[in-house]
C-alpha cells in the first residue's frame, strides 16, 4: 500500500481553473424548454461539462445530437466554435495557418497567423463543437488527443497556445457502421465522456413534428410518426428514417394540401413518398423498392387508424391547415 500510495503521489495531475456552470439547474430548465424529452441526457451532458470534461454524443442520424449541444451552448452562454467533421479536415485547417502573402512581406510574425477553430476555441475558452467526429482523419484526431491531454497546443513558428478556462471539446458522431464513418481510437475514447442517444419515444417524436408543424392535426401526425418508426425495423430495409422524415412528410403534406385544396391527410401518402423514399435504404438483394415499402407501411398504419388504406381522413376537414389572416399558412 505504501509503495502504491507513493507512486500515486509522484504523479502530477494538473487541473485548470475552469469555469463551472453558475446556475446548473437554470441551464437545465433552459435546455429542456428547447429540446423535446431527453431529460436524462440533458442532465448528464450538463454534469459532464460542469465537471470540465470533454464530451461525445453518439447515436444514429436524426436523434438530436446537434440540437442538444447547440441548445446547451446557448444556455451556458459560452462561445461555440463549429467544425464540420469530414475527410478534408486536415490538422492545418483545424489549427490554423500563416498567411502566405503576409509571410513573404513580414516573416513568421504571430500577427500573420490565421487562427483555425481549435486555436480560436482554446484562446476564447469556448466549446469546440465537431460534427461527425468519426469522419475526421486520424492525424487530425491525434492533434485533439494531445490538446485534451495537455490543455495546450504547440504551433510551429507561433508558439504554445494554452487552453483558457471554459475550453472543452464537444462532439457528435454516428455509429461506426454508417457509410463514411471510421472507428475512433481507444486513446480518444479514454479522454472523453460518452453519451449514447437513441431514437426517442413515439410520443416525443410526435411532439417534435407538431413543434415544426403546429397546425397539423395531432392524430394524423401520430400515424406519420408510426410509419417512420416502422421503417427502422422493416425486414427489407437496411436503414430506416429518422424523425426528420416525419417532419418533412408533415411539411410537404401541408403545402400539397394548400396547393390541391384538400385535407392534409389526403396529401399524406404523396408527401411520405417524397420525404421518406430517399431516406430509407433497401437491403441488398431485396426485390422491393423504397416507394413500395413506404406505401405498404402507410396503408398498414392508416388502415388501423380507421382512415383508409390511402391515408385519407374520413372527415374531409380533418387535418386541413387554415391560413391565418394576413399571411399564408405554414
């Protein structure tokens, strides 16, 4: 025990003088007012950031990862530096570079350096938000690993950049098996807290759609959400739709209804084919088409709701969007 204790005391743990969230519960209420559901996820995300930990949200597309992180950043009131993760995100694009034309005239002066998002976030004590983290090249991720470990970045000819209080990495990524993604190294996972986000409940997804299309009849929205949820477990589909498919179905149906002067429900199937056929992916070897599967699911769901296999409502006025005075609906 003495040897172990002596060894631990010899290690140097350096923690920065970071900023805690002043009103943690107030921030929680502000985020909850913008994000449907996700109470537990909001709590653990805020707790991790309050503890000055770096954070990764992992889940399928359309599960609200970006929405949650943006809402948190806004509620905290700190800087939010956005980076789109892709194969073109090189270390130089992340860190920054010297302006070539000015270097020729002035040399490698610090004023000639053009800060990238990483240096900007470090200097400002901001959240560095990287979308699609597991699409980023490994050499770029290695730069982040060093910064998370040392809270410092050394830029050749520019010098050391220390992390100001409040700097944290917050990232979102899709599961590894999504097209274009790669595996994140154990070294990266060892330096972040990970929060898994899966699809929300049917009630929460319906609430999200209604929030985007508040004048569309709620019962019909429930049916649209059910169609979308069934795409995720259909045997002929390798990939189903996220709630974005339901949001777009409702939006397109509302516009089609105004164009055709019919109830929203009567335009529903056509809208679903437009909104969902490109989002789902048919399994290799299946003889089905995306359109035939969407149509099948639509008839199944709306037949059980008593509105007919074509998705039309027995009440011709049900789901129709009235146009408010002075402006068009939608």
